[in-house]
């Protein structure tokens, strides 16, 4: 395997709590994941990215990390994590772990010390003159971004109060995280996903994308470069692509998630512009783009693409807005072929390959996302895209567990289980498996050449000779000259490509 494997990799996102439960407590774990490695190998992915697996009070699904060098007992042990890394490698699958450097957990040793007055400078503790919070910053999950402790000082938390922000001006914090990176690289992990990567450095008046943050990633890159074949992928939600590109300079992060693509509406002009913009900002840096349709923070793609407004916006999550799921499903199939054909890496969020829709009817008392709590039960939040995977059988828990899953699965998912889709040539799972296979040989890293096409059609060729055509209009269009159809997201109309359909040709 080349050291630059990540440039064209298909990376599968495992949301561990919801992937597969090995011990019947209703929570996905490492035993479950290990037992499903053959599934991932057969699916044809090159790597997995696991959301945080560390000890945590789970105030934010594990993004409140109490100990960066151990495993949450619900998921397994450190020894089992090491065993998992070995087994994944044997199956030809690389492993990316999630590191959360912006904030910690109130349960971490450092924060517990800080509460006792020791080492407060590792966090953002401030006094306030007027009895209220030190400034008017709002938490991303709602409510003030400051919480007061017993002796009257306040600490900053851009997310939940259970997630105190680190002070990155403190050299001890910098040294600690470089050591955490080494800890996991020494255990064989191939990559690190950097959570909330643009927020780390703060001033008294701003906290997003400050210049000082780049120095941190230069240090991280030196650590990664001291091991062969390791990569850093940033979670950088910045609307301005030029600002995003600064994180991808040759001595910083290797890649970043393409949220511009994720948020882009299913419209030809917008998509074409997004793809062009992505390639134009990445090319001068020599960094490969990535193509992302969904993750554990956004509404499932089938539901999103079935709505009248198909764009994504964190500030307006559109929960419960009507969606034509058949239309969304058709578009999600076409989008998958588009994303997998584009040059660079691609991310697949677990369940995307099964065509799972967003679950919008989770009872309030079962919801666990802090967004739900912090918004005073007005924003349902992200639990609807985190519902456990249906593997087999006719009723919940669909082979996910022998117990009761931590979030309920809809009865209708009996049609969407892995078992129900595996042998079905028309299923989403079959489409993903075929596409991922073809992608390994014919796609991935490189460049594209746009082909002449009507305005509502995207058509481009890759170096291998594979041509991808996507019809985003409302009428069928004639296919360009070709020898063979390798794969289509839906039935063709003779030599014509129906609306909301994509095809791979040679
Ligand atoms: C981004 C993660 O993807 C999200 O799930 C989490 O809530 C925030 N960062 C805070 O860590
Ligand atoms: Ca379990």
C-alpha cells in the first residue's frame, strides 16, 4: 500500500454506538465492529474513521473526552482497540481515530484539578465584573458559552457545559496533544480526524479561524510525518474555501472534509460551481479534495434530497419538513455515483450505503443530543441520523443487538437491512458495493476533464477513461457516445439518461 493511500481513499465512517452491539447492552462496541469487519471488507472501503471511542460521560456522544489515551468501557478496552487495529489491517482496512482538541470533558483529570484551583490556565477561566458571563458568546448548542463555578469564576465552552474549551496558548496543552497523536500512531492508527479544527485558538473577542491555529497543525504535521503513511483530516466548517485551503498547505493537514459539497443543493449550476471551486482551491496546494454527502451531524441524505430545499444549513436543520423519500432515494443513488467518481477521497457515513432515511419521530424522552436539551426541546438535533444500523431479520433490533438499542429503529427498516439488500441487484447496498469496486481501479486521486453537456447535466471524464454523467434536469437526455455502461444509479431509457440519474460509462 502506498504511503499516500489517503489521497484517493474511500473512507467509511463508523458511529460506534450505532454500528453493531457485541454484548447485548444496546450500545454498539468494538466486539460488534470486529465481527462486522468482513462486511466492511466486502463493501470495498479502504479505511474506517471512528467517532470518539474514549472514556466519556457521553454528554455529547463522546465528543466530551475524559481520557484521550483509553477506551470507553461501553466500547471495550485499550487491548481490544489494539486488536481491532490489527484485524482491520489484516482485512486491508486502515483506521482513522477522532481527536477532539478544542475541548475536554468536565470529567477529565485536568478539569477536575481546575475545579480545585489547580492549572486553570489549561482552560478558559475568566472573572466577570458584573456578575453575568464574561462576554455574550453563545454556545453552538444554544445558551451562553460560559458556566460559573463555585468560587465565582466562569469557564468557556463553545459547545455543552460538559465540554470545557482548552487554552491553546498554554504550551502544556500543545505538548499534551502532540503526545496523544504519538500515542495512537504508536498503536498503529493510520490517521486522525481533527474535531472542530478551526476553533482552537481564541482571542478575547473571536474564536473562529484565527491565524494562530495554523501553527498548531504545523506541529501536528511534523508528528504525523515522523511515521510512515499517516494522515490528518480536518473538520473545518468554513464557508470561505480560500480560508479552508489555508489548513491544507503542504506543512499542515493532509485533507479536510468537503462540507461545501455536503451543503450544496441538488441543482446543476450549484453543484458544478461547487466542484469547480473545490478543485480550484485544492489543486495549487497539491491536496486531494474529499467528497462528503453525510455524517453524524447532518440529516440523512435521502431525506435531505427529497425536500423542496435540498441544501444543508446547520442554522436551519429543517427537521420534520416534508420530504419525498422516493425522490430523495433516487437522487441519493445518483449523488453516490457522482461523489465516488470525482477526483480525491470519498467519505461514506454508515447507513448511507443502505439508503437509510432520517428518523424524525424519536420520542423526546429518548433523545440524547445536547442540542435537544440546550434548545429547550425546540431543536430535535442529531439523533435521527444516529439510529442503530439494521443488519437482519424482520423486526427491531434487526440484528444490531440482542438487547434494546439505545435509540429505537423504525419498523419499516425491515426492507433496508443488510440481509434484505445483499442479494438484491437493485438495492442501494449493491450499488455502493459495485461502485466502490470499480472506484478502486478506475477512480480516486487525480483530475477530471469536463465534457460538453446541456446546462442541467454534469459530465466529466477521468484519466482511466471512465465518464460520469449526471442528469439534474427534468427531462431525459441522450448519453454521450460510449462503448459500455459500467454502472447506472437507476434504469436507463434506452440511450437516454432519466432525470435524477447518474451513469458511469467507458
Ligand atoms: C463536531 C462533531 O462532529 C460533533 O458531533 C460534535 O458535537 C462537535 N464537533 C463538538 O465536538
Ligand atoms: Ca455493547
